């Protein structure tokens, strides 16, 4: 597996080197590469397994949570509610993401239940505010149902 260097205005950063067992890699001085630049193994089943383990694109509930955060961050509400709301919204996505990387079902379950608690907090803040767009309320309810089902699947 090789790590590709990012390209900027000054060309490629880092330098070539020999990795373990002759694998190519680059040294990075500023850690400005993204994990999407990692190449998957190119062999049949290995490539499919790598893609399944490392692709967040197929995690529907996480994609919904990210979308919910994006449409919610521009809501107008009092600062004390907005701050708490944005932290809870980001917590949903972050806990779903972190939980999906855990090796055991029990570990995943713990993070998914924290995400569910954060989602319920978002829904409550929207109700406290009372001025939320019905579309946002509908999306919050749908995302809450998806996180709930994910938690139930972990029992």
C-alpha cells in the first residue's frame, strides 16, 4: 500500500522512502494529507474487504447525520441553545463514525447509544426553540428513528 502525497502550490510535499517489506511511502513534515489518499489493495477480495471496512460512504445513518448538521448550522436561535445544539449535532456524527470503527459489537453499541442520546438532545432543543422549520423537524425525527434502529440492531 502506498500513501500518495498531496499537491499544493509548491508541488509535491514529502519525499520518497522504502517502507516495510519494500512498500513505498512518503515522509510528511506537515501531516496535511487526507486518509482518502490511501490506496486500497488491488487484489480481488482484499480490495472489497478494504473498501467495506474503510468506506464511510455506505453508512447511511452517518450520511444523514452529516446532512442534518449541515442544514442545521444556519438556524437562528438564542446563543445558549445554538451552542448546545451544534455540539449535540456534531456529537451524533462523531459518535456514529467512531463507533463504526470499533472492533466489537459491544463497543459499537456504546457509541451508537451515545449518538442516540445526542440526537434526542437535538430534538429537544428544536422543540424548546419552537421556531424550527418543519423540514428540519422532520429530518431530525427521521435521523432519530434511524439511530434508534441502529441501536436496536446492536442488542
